[in-house]
């Protein structure tokens, strides 16, 4: 019981050390696109990838979620339990944009969006309209 209590105390302190934004995002990794920065929360486990942005109240202009997969493949996304529209950017292992869906609406669920072929290893979800302001297109380099 003492070990569990100590773990919970340390875990709680570590979580509070990582400040959350007004929309509840952690800043795990900076993502740069055309010299502009997005503070991204990383989803790199089955559980965090499945949850994604579902249930979040909002997304800030310079916030996002970076989905990290073990290998390049075809990855699809849907808008289940989403409260705001997003842009979805599929990124290859060499950090180039290989797919883009702009303005995916919460009302589009259960429609699924995916990249072409088995070429994406990462997916970045950002605020709707942000891909245009970042000048994202196929081949755009994404640094993280």
C-alpha cells in the first residue's frame, strides 16, 4: 500500500510538472512546419492513439497531437466524440507530408479518413484551417 501511495504521489507530481494548456494539451514535442511551431502532445501507445483528441473541449492555434506508429502503413482516422473540426496531416518516416485532410468535421463520424498507400508513420492533428496557414501540401517537410 505504501508503494502504491508513493507511486501515485510521484506520478501526480510529474503530471503537474508538465503544464497543460487551456484546452488540456501537454507540450511533449515541438513540431515545425515552414518555420512555424506547433506544440504537440504525443500519442504513441495503442491507448493514447485510440483516444486521440476525442472528448477534448478545444484545440489552440499552435497545438496539436502527434500520433507515432511503429512502422509506415495505412492509418485511418474518424471524428468519434470530437467537439471541433481539425486538419489531419499524414507524414512519412522521412518526415514529408504524404496525405492531408482539411476541415474534418465532428458531424462526419462515422466516415473515415486515411492516407494513400502504406506510406505514413506519423499523423499530426491540428486546428481546422491551420494546414492552409502553414502552407502544408504533399512533400512539405515536417521537423520534430
